[in-house]
């Protein structure tokens, strides 16, 4: 059994999540939120998205390793 896992590039995940969050920022600015606050929240949220995706990848790898070792015995 061959298993292959690939992860996304963190820089591309950062840019993707930043673009999505900036769309939300534009909607928030339309509803008259403060621009510096909205942009800061968008940037911090995109960084948090990268951290979240990285942690989920590590947890998935750990769970797969535990499952594979349990099934080998």
C-alpha cells in the first residue's frame, strides 16, 4: 500500500486567505468600519489561517502514523 500526502504552500495559503478576508474587509468598510482596524483584522486572520492549516496538517500526520502503526501489528 502506497500512501502519498502533499501539503499546500504556506505562502499561497496566506495570500488566498488574505484575499478572501480582504473581501470581507471591503464589505465591513462599506458598513462604515474603521479602515485600519478592518485591515489589521484581515491580516491577522490570514496569519491565523496559515497557523491553523499547518497545525491541522501536523495533527493529521500524527493520527495517520498512529493508525498505520496500530494496523501493522
